[in-house]
């Protein structure tokens, strides 16, 4: 079975934010909820790098571990999903997430922060695949349609790669060999506890 | 004998309910807190997060 | 040197200008440009900075954090350290209390009732005590639910039932925290004066409160043990309130790592205070004869008061006029 992963080739990312927009559009994401975002390091300086970041669907996911109601689960593709019916909006998953992926509809924590929302790797949720109920709660289920996440699919520089971890690691390795440099697979050691040896 | 206990727990519950009814309205929604003051072409949207998902449920159950 | 003809001056000038403009470029090593010359690897950046933070176009400060590996530490503390230390502290305390009861039995059972009652706590003190106690029990149970709920009761009630219960437990935890804070403040106002250290405390502590050591030490309104308990509740309560407010207003005062530390401190102190309160409940109910009456209906037996709080009874007597205690023996009035 495939083990789905994201890889952002920071040497290719041009901070066009199209991945963010594509995600917003594909899942009808409301304002203030950012399943994917682009962060620029060393902005305006030598060595500036932009990285598109969302849920990395970690190995031994910290969010799933700290959830007090155990609402997370892992699909057979290695995608980390959660049940919004169970979520109590405590905010622990945001404290645990190394990548700031979980999003909440409420800012204050009186009572609840609302139902947590995060990147689903375009794989929906526990509901029946490709149903209206699933779309309302988790967005479109592209994986069930045999498609990969839209953010990576439409990336104009093919900086953002999504798919089987082995395959995208191989693509990145070849790139680095061809062009002679690479700033690394951002977040991989924290998320997957393994790096891409180039 | 039980008067202080009953009074105390009644005050505790009253205060908690009062706080529970007032403070959630002081929460700021993410669509207001985390959006820029740029062009507005539509409502913030309620897909994925629900139209005040748990507050409406809370109101129903109270 | 021959002066160049007019027709050739402009190309030479042009070349000079070009050369001048190109100087900064040619000053660098020629050849293939390496675009990552100043670009750091993720590994180097993480070693230098604790977390990776950049610029983002969203008006959301914490979204600018690209990567904070401290989340993995949070996972370890939250899922290993907290449940294990919490379970060990609370269970071993219950074991100690049970052993204490088996060895020592009910304390003060030899003190004979005099049949006369005096008021120890007035209605305001008792109502505030029980108000805070109600809050604490709710907060403790719902707080423990965050750590132990999924480990203990989730399999019993099923995932959906447990999620519903936890949602309500979370509301209760958030909302009962406010009357709890009020209760702690009122306790400080009511009891701070009587809980300042005085000269009887050291003697009391040296003789182990009369439980382990010799004799029956004197005490004013509160003995040193009760004072220690008061300060544990007040300081622990303030600690819990402060860290709890940080958690109620996420990211208002601290960043992501601050939120993690606030959570460690809140949960850790919560477990300690639960242990403290468990011993308080023990000594206030089955642990000591007559102790419950003080907070139950506010009146304690005079013999109990004289045994445990002799100085307080004496001071109380000397303050009150004869009209209130006409049957007072004259021999005790001068003490």
C-alpha cells in the first residue's frame, strides 16, 4: 500500500500561493481557515526560501496521540484524518502539531474552539466516500476518485509533490542530482522521522 | 446542616451557567480574526466548520 | 597617447560605462552561479533556531511558524509523563491514606464530647468553601478526563458517548473555572489573616501535629498543617488560574511554545492539587472525629475545639463578653 506524503521542494517554490487558493476552492474553505499556507524564510535576504506547508500526515502523529477523545485515525494510505463529530475543540492538536496544521473556527477557548479542520490530503473523512455529508464536513474526496491532492497537482513549478512517499522521494533525489543542490525535504525528519538521502 | 453545601453548590452552578451563557459570545470567529481587510465578494462561508456548529447545538440542548 | 577620433569616442565611453556597471558582478567569482550559496538546509536552520518562523501573508501570527519540533516533546510529555506521573501520584496518595487509616484509625476519637457547641465557620465561610469545593470537584473530574478519559472510560461508553460526555466536560471545565477563581479570592480575603505564621506553628510541626509525635500541640484558629494546606490551595489555585487563563485565551499572551508550557504547568499543578485535596477530604471526613462538623454546620464541640485549637478558643473567649457565654468557668477566663 502507498504511504502518502507531501514534499515541498523549497528551491522551486515561488510563493505564488496557488496551492492555497486551489485548496480553498476545492473544499470551499471558509475565511480564516487555512489548510495550507506558504511561509517565506529570510524574506528579502539572500537565501530566501518559501515553503508551502499543510498537515504532513505524520508517522506516529502527535495530534492523534494527544487528542483527549481519540478522534483521529489513519487510512490505509497513511493519511491522518479525524472525526468532526467527535472533536471537542480543545486545541491540543495545535499545540502538538509541529507544522501548525489544525485550524479552528473560533479564536477564544471559552467552551470550545469549534470543530477542528485540517488538510485531509483530499481524502475526506469517516463519512461515506464522496457524499454530500462528507463534503460538508471534510471537503472533496479526490483520493476516492483516483486523484491526488489538488494543491500539488496544479503546482506550476512542480515544487509541491504529493503522493507515495517512495515515489516523490525518488523524484526529489533525481532533481537534486540533476541540478546539483537542494535545501532538503522540509519537515520530513520531524514528520516521518526519516530524511531523503541525496 | 446541608444549607451551606446546597447554597455553595447552587452559587457555583449559577455562576458557571452565567459565564457559560455570556462568555461564548465574546469569542472571535476565525473568519473575522484571521482575514485581511481586502475585497469582500461573499460571506465567509460555513463549509467544513459549520454555521456556528456547536453553539447552535448548545442552544438547542439548553 | 593619440586622441581618439570623434567617431570612436562614443563606443569607448559606452564600453567604459558597461565595464563600470559590470564591476560588482565581475568582482564575484565567475563561472556557474550557485543559487544556494547562502541558502541554508532545513537541518542547519533547525539547529540554529529552536523553531522555524518566517513571514506569511495571513493576519495570523502563529501561522508564520513553519515548523516547531517541540510538538514532538509535547506529545511525549502529554502522553507519557503526564498520565504515568499523574496515576502514580494520585494512586500512591490513596494508598498512603488507606495505610494511614489502617494504622492510626480515626484521629481524635478519645476526645470526649462536651455537649456544648461553638461556631467555627460562619455561613459565608462555609458557603464559599462548598462553592469552591463544588467547582474543584467538577474541575478535577473533567480535568482528569482530558488525560485518563480515553484510557479508562472510552471503552466502557463507546467513542460517540465518550465524545459527547467530553464535550460537556470541556464546557464544564471552562465555565466552572470562573466561580473557582472567585472562590479562591474570597478564601484569601476570609482566611488570610488567620493563616499567617505564628509562634505555635514551629512547635506544632516539630511534634508532628500530635499525630506522630509527643503530646498535643497548641494551635490558634488554624494549626500549621491547616495553614500549609491553605497556602497549597491558595498558591496552587492562583497557579492554576493563571495558567488556565493562558489556555482560555490561546496565543493572546504567549506563542506556541508558551502554550505548551502553560499546559504542562496547568496539568502538573492540577494533579498535585488533586492529591492535596484528596488528603484534605480524608482528614475532614473519616480521618478525624469532629472535623466535618466545622464545615458541615459550622459548629464544633467545645471539647474538640479545646483539644485541637486551644489558643483559638481562649482568644475567642477573651474577646467575647460574658453575656454570650454565661456558663463559662471562671478559672479559664484568665488564660
